[in-house]
C-alpha cells in the first residue's frame, strides 16, 4: 500500500461502512461519519479520488445512497479544488437527485465562484432544488440569498406601527405550525393539511393559560394569505393570540412548501418582534415552518422546545422492511420526498433545542436508538416523554346530550346537543336506503391524505361483503367541492372503488371536513345511534399508515367508542387490544376489514358498556389536555430559568 493510500485509509473505511450498513437509516448515520472523516484527512487529493470513484460506482441503480454520501463528503474536503470542481460539475451534469445534493452540500464548503451561476439558475427555477441553492448562496453571502438581517424592500426587523409587546405577568410561549389555517373555532379541521395538530394547538393554548399557570400569553402562529398579518393590535395583552404568517401564492401542501422558507422567516420574525419578549418557541416536526422559525429563534436568542417524532425515520424503516424502499430506489424516493434532508433537519432542530419532547411508544428507548440514533438514558435530563391530550369537556357534554336524545323516551324530542350538528348528520343518513338505516356506523375522521389511509379503508370495507352488509361507512374529512391535489387523488381512489353517485346506496357516506365541535357530536351519535337513521354501537377506525399519537383516536375513546388503530407508534401504548380496541397492520386492506369486524363485535358484545367506561376513564386520567399543558408548562418554566438558549447546542 502506498503512503497516499495509507493516508486515506480512514476514508476508505468510512465509505465501506456506508456501503455495508445493515439498514438505510444506519447508512445515513454512517454518512455523517464519512463527512467528518473526509474533513480531517491529511491527503485531500486522494480523498477526492476515492469519493469520485464512489460517485461513479454508486450512481448506478444499485446504491444511490452511497453516491449521496460521497457528494456531502466532497464538500467537507479542505484544501482541494478538485472537490469543488466535482460538485460544480454535478450542478450541470449530475442526475436530478445528485444535483440537488450538490447544491445543498456546497453550502458547507468555501465559496466556489463557478457554482454561483448554476445556483442562481436553480433559485430562479424554484422548487426544492431552488431552496437548497438559495440556502448555499445565503451561506456564502452572495446574490440570490437573503441574510437573516433586514430585508431590503421587504419586512424590516422593526415591529410594525410601533407595536412592541409590553411587560406582563407570566411567560410568553409561541407555537408554530404553518400547514394549517388555525383559528379558535377550528372551522377548517380536516380540510387540506389542517389535521389533528390544529385541534391540539387550539386546545393546548387555552389550557396553558388556565388556572394558576405560569403562562401569560400564547402565540399560535399559522398559515395566512398575502393580505394577512398586518395588524398586531392587542398582541401585547395576556391571552391566546392567533397570528397568521402571510405566504405568497396559492396554498400548498407541506411537501411542496419548502420554497416558502424566506417568506415564512420574514413573517415569523415580524410576529416575534412585535410580540416583545417571547420566552419559549415550541416547534413540531421537521417542516419549512420549523426550519424558518428555528432560524429566527437563533437570531433573536429565543430558546426552543422541540416535539420530536421519528418522521421520516419510521416511514423509511417500514418501507425498507416491506421491500418498497431499497438502496437502489432511494435516489428517486429522496428526490420526491427529500428524505435525507428531513432526517438531517430534524437532527439539527434537536441539537438546537433546549429541551426535547417525545411521545410514548411501546418500546421508546429502542425506537429512539434504532430509528434516530438517540440514547435516551444519556440525554434523560434534556428529553421528556409527554403524551398529547384532548379537551374532555365538549366530549362529555356530547355524550350526555346525544345519549339522552337516543333514549326511547326522547326519540321525538329535540337533542340537547347542537341541533345543527345532528341535523347535518341526520340529513346525511337520510341519503341511505331505508334498509341500511338499521345498521351501525363505522366512522373515520381526518385529512384526505394518503398517509391517513381513507381510500384503503374504503377498499377494505367494500371488498368484504359481510362487513359491508353489517355497517355503513362514514368518512369525515377533506374538501369535496374544491379539493387539493392530495385530496383529489384520494377521492379518485375512492371513486374508483365506489362511484360517488352510488356511494349512499351502497352505504358509503362522504361528509367532507367538519368543525371539531360537529365531529364531537357525530362521534357520540356513532356510539348511541340516531333513532330511525342508524343503529347504536358503531366503531371508530383509524387506517393511518403511521400515527405518532392519534388525537382523533383519543377523542373516539373518550366518547366510549371501540377503536381500530395502527399497531405501531403511539396508539399501541394506550389501546388495549381486544378490549378497548383492535390494533392492526393498516397497510393491509384484508387485515383492516377483519379488524373493523372485530371492533363491531366488541362494541355489541357482552361487557361493551364496561369496556366503554374503561376507555373513557383511561383517557380522562392520562390524556386530558390539562395534563399535557401542566407537563409542558413545567418544561417551559425550567427552560426559561436557564436563560435564552438554555443548554442548547448549535446545529451539527
């Protein structure tokens, strides 16, 4: 072996470790080791040669993952023009996936003048690649990027109209989620991307302010249109404030929202400056809103609390186990879903966070270690397990009102629940043929998004004649009149199974999105029935491919419904399989159909009322929104007591 080969031995070993990693997630982690090794090598010329060979060897159909790792390792090599030349070449001649990674990786290397025109072209082209190119130009401080300081011609760093948050009692907590139109009435629940997290943030914000809480203000920051966000009147007052970030163009889904980073950053900065002192910024998931908000938090010195879930980690592991994601297909999947970037972003958000919150899982310590490379014991002082919670008061009210309305003596009396809610459900049930109005309902609530499995549930129900003969299926969610792209695709899948015109006659009811208060009353009606329109003792079904916790599942259990839920993630920690619900592999329509039938058996079988009370008691004792708020308030207080930034680290 030559001296040059010997000098590059660490890089050889690190490359081999990426190639031989037993899983895709482990290969991604070993890619970080390769980057570190390449940055320390004393023979950069030989390192560049090895990495170029890896690009050629791995860019075929067998191992796109190693090629991506080699791109980022090239950017780490110092004192070698050859590395920069290779990356610049990928900007013009590389595959689309490697072109994006080259644009991203260059941001961690010295300025490469030859790359600037290509990067500016990518910025002009927009999309995720343009976002990565802009990130690199920002890092270099050259045209095409926007610095974190004042924006020429745009929003300044000064609060508008002289509005500055005044002194007040209690901490101020800001919570950000840009992929929903969040308002206190939750009128948009189940529409587009406005799912369970919107419901959670509304109820949580109110609960954080209740009683003797140390929290005085909650700022819930969500998506807005170009004309929103100009008025900040009253933002300095105690209470729960809903503040939209004005985003340009039509509403886009989270997967397509990365190019909105600069606009999101401007809007979030403007809100936080107008608010005056903000003590804690709580972020959830690795999306563009969290990315932009974390940048502003670093700029303004606001400590971050992060709710961290293994996304996309769990998805990668599941698809690899099923054989649908391999090293050969990783490049195409990464180009479409930005898997490597999202894994890295979540890690960096975790590094920045003063405290990390995780959801319960059946084997949390193992999952954190295997999916995310996190040692829970080593970081126990900085990581807390906090279950999500739900507002029990409206559910209790719905249970009392709807059960009374369903009693024989009250069959003809007006319901004590909101009459408009029940009238809307009754009108929907009237579209069923008379012979189907004696059947119970299986109901599902959520966004019409592939990950929620609505079309799979329709396939499972329609494909099993005995199940279809046994219950009607009520699907609540989605915009039926003006669907988004994701909603349109799910509706097309459903229409291909059961034509919309034939759906009621076959027992399928598509209700579209409904306000959260309406859904609460409908869930109670599924349990207790509607006289002459649907039988009692229905069941709730979550067909989600993944569910980190499951707000809607908890709401159904609090109503006393038997639930069907995914057999992994959060639901497996609180659904007692075979008692309060049925846990199932939701990827399989056949298994899902059997699970729905089993749930209906539990709902109608001996001991059903005792099981319903067991579920209601469990939710009341462990998963109320007040319990969640109290746990988070303690974390916020502890973080702020350490001062801005707390024990946070700079991102890796």
